[in-house]
């Protein structure tokens, strides 16, 4: 095993682990003791970031989309995340399942119903609509817009950079490794540690808040199903149970724990989606899907670059720009985890599976679940808007309740959320363990369990103090400096890919040259052999003629 290869090394936690855990602990203490103060400071920072850099987020998110698509269609698309002979470690189904299990699947389940309904009530960009149908169409378009191509492009960009330096260049599984082509070994010094600490802070706080929000949704679902009190105590018990379950999954490793649970969950999600599609207003939902897909494709560029410079409307800042910042803050976690499970795929295969397919599934999921909820609201069957406005975590369960077999489907939905909860926590503890263990692809169990306990503890403490949203806001602020890091990743990737493309091109030229030489050599040998054979035959014939002449004389 060569010194620079990190494939099988298990490193002890280092400076990044110590510094980042201390900072996270201090933030948790702050959120527990003075939650109002943390919320005030974090909200002020977020408001400044959105108001000052909103235009920047809109441009940079679109830039990431264009760059990832460019990589797929360019000659770089043939390059592989790994050595030329490497092949995918996981099957296509397992790979897709784990992409969603890493955390974004929870977002689909939580917001798939709630977001279109919220946008139906609060029309995007304050636009005036002439009918409920137009309001529903606009709500679905923007709900899909926030969860389709843009977030997956952000995650894909980070994953491509990290996967390539890990498996092609034999660098450690660290965010700072993406800059090895630009700065060489200096990324293993203080500069690299600062980058990695920022990535760890954004990941750990972001995952902790998702942990808390998932506990709230599970608690709301159980309360709706069984009458259990939807209280903080119930949510804390859920966190404790899920923490034990994901630690068991963590101890099982990627190939068993996350992969098995991810396959199960993707299948459950597909069954639930098909149930709503065929038991609900099928024709209406299929029309929703068709019009939403067309509306998304035709309005992608206008929605991506629309700002409101001549109005005081704050919708864009509190929704689209907020989401772009949120997704960027998740890029370190999603990027490292997706890179880890994508070894052996070409860039073109990666983009097709990690960008285009998830975007298509986002259109399908939001069209079906969001469309079903909007149909219930518009037809007056159920007051979905009122329920979502009061208790957003009940949106999915109230929608399912309007169809047959409600108790069973709501139970399946709870199982779906629990497994997504476990797999997202498992993948987060793995990723944080790798980032704080000098980039080992196999962080030791102590490191992973430490981060798992810290994440669960953070969520629990902040649920008690109502400081969860404040910590989420603080984590999103980290998106601004990390967006600059992602721009540098683009420069680093272009340098890596162009260098390797030229090497491969030169190797192909050398192979063709050698093949041509071999072909010429073989032709020459064949001609020589033929000449020798002709010479031998002529010599034999001459000898035979001489012998016959001598006999006759």
C-alpha cells in the first residue's frame, strides 16, 4: 500500500476533531442557556447575508448547475471516479437509494406535501393569480424548483471534486483535498484544517437540526395515529431510540447497514407514491406531473435568475435564496458521502444518476404528494392549508388520512421517516468521522459513535430550549464562505480533468502508434517470410533443374 493512499487506512481523530467538537459544544451550550440571544444573532446574520448576497446565491447556484452539466457532455465525461480499471462498488439501485438516504430523502418526505401547500397560500414572489388552479400550478412549480436540479448540482459538484481526488489521486477524504491540485501538500497544513473545520461545523449543526425536525415529524405522525401526546418528551424518546438504532447501523458498516436500509426505504417510498397516485385522483395527478415537468423545464432559466429589485417583497429571500444557502451548507456532508459510494463510475454516469434522475424523481414526488394535497384543499375535502399552517409536520399524515387504508399508509409513512432518519444520521456520523480522522475512508467506530451521540445530544438539548431553528440558521450562514470554496473546487477540477484528459489522449496516441508499428512490423515480417519462401522455392527449383541436367548429360 503506498503512503499517499487512504483507501484502507484507519486514522485516529486529529486537530480537526478536537477543535470542531469544542466549537459545536459551545454553540449547543449557547443555544441551551440563551436560545433567544442565539436566535437574534443568527437571524441578523442570515438577514444580512440574504439581503446583501441574494443576487450572488442566485448566480452561483445556476453556475453550479451549468458546470456539472458541462462536465457530463464534455470530453471530461469519460473520466472515471477512480483508476481506469475501477468499477462501481454498489449496484445502480443501491446507489440511487443511498443518494436519498444521506439526508435529502427526509426533505422530500417532510416538504413534499407542505411546501406546495405553503406556496399555494403565500404565492411565490407575491404574484397575482386569477384562480386557485393557477395558484396551485405556481406553487408546484416552485416547490419542485427548490428540490430538483439545483440542490443535486450543488451536491454533485462537491462529490465529483472529492471523489476524483480520493480515488484517482489517492488523497484523504477531506474537503481540503479538493484543493490538492492547486496548492499541493500545503492543504495538509493550517489552510486545510480551517477548511475542514468549517465543513465539519456546517455538517454537524445542519444534521443536528434535521435530526430534531425529523423527530418532530415522527412524533406528530405517531400522535395523529395513536393519540400519543406530541410533546418534547415524546420527541426526546424518539431521538434516543433512533440514536440506538443508527449506532447499530453504523457498527454494521456501509455495505450492510446503510445499503440494506436504503434499499428497503426506496422500495417503501415507491409503494407509497404508487398508492397515492392510483388511489388518489389519478388523472389529475398525472396531469399535474405532465404540466409540472413542462413548466419546470420551460421556466428553469427565468426562475433561476429572477430577482425583485424594484419591490420590497421578501418571498425570494425567505424561500429560494434560503434554500440555495441551505443546500450549499449541506454540500460538505452530501459531497463526501456521495463521493464515497460513487467510486468507479464515469463522470457522465455520475451526472445521469446523481443529477438528472433525482431531479426527475423530485418532479414526480412533489407532483403526486403536493398535487394530492392541493386537490384536497381546492375541492374542499380537507383544510390542508390550515393544518399545514398550524402544524407543518402533520401535512403528509393528514393527506394520507383522506384515502382508504389510512392507518396502514400513515404507519408506512412513519416507518419511511424513521428509516430515513436512521440512514441520514448513520451517513452523517460516517462522514463526520472521516472528516475528523484525517480523511480515512474507514474511520474508527469511536469517532463515528462520538459524532452520532453529539448530533443526537445537540438535537435533544435544543428541542428542550427551543433553540433548534436558531442553530439551523447559524449553520446556513456557513454557506457563504463555503460557496467561495466550491468556486475554487471548479477551478481545481478543471485543472485536474484537463491534465488527465491530455494524459489519456497522449496514452491513446501512444497506443495507436504502437499498434501501427506492430502492424507495419507484422507486414514487413510477412513480406520477408514470403520473399524467403520464394527464394527457397526458386533455389530448390534451380537445384532440381541442375540435377536433372547432370543426369541427362
